[in-house]
C-alpha cells in the first residue's frame, strides 16, 4: 500500500499487540487506510511464554510476523517504528510554553 495522499481517511494504530491487531482486522475491509506501527516485526503470544522457558515449545510457535497476520488486507500497511509522542501532546506542550 502506498503512503501517498488519498481521499480515504487514515487510521494509525500504535502497537501490534492483541488490541492493535483486533482493531486492524476490524478495519481491514473498511474504506480507510490503516497504518500499524510497532517496534518489532512480530506479534508475541505471551501467555505461552512460560512453555518456551521450560522447553515445551519453540519460540517460533508463539511469535508470528505482523505482516503475515495482516497480509490479506490490502488497505493495511505495517511499519517498524517506535513512537515517542503524539501531535496532540506536542500541541499541548507548545500551548503550555506560550502561556508562561
């Protein structure tokens, strides 16, 4: 999917955990452009992490690539990125500085 300007609204999802993936899948067939940002390229199913620690499962059994999970949706792009703030926070900081 291209990041070029479009007439469709853009939804940015920060994090590809359980909630981020659920929202992305729900929007996958909707008329919006979806961008999923996560600092890793995989989704880790943490409830089974203890089985990896006890050699009951291989790490590959509890981690899947995020792009693979969302591959079927043409309106979703996945980018590796770390988010350090939002535009709303930056605007609020700017107003606070001007008010002083």
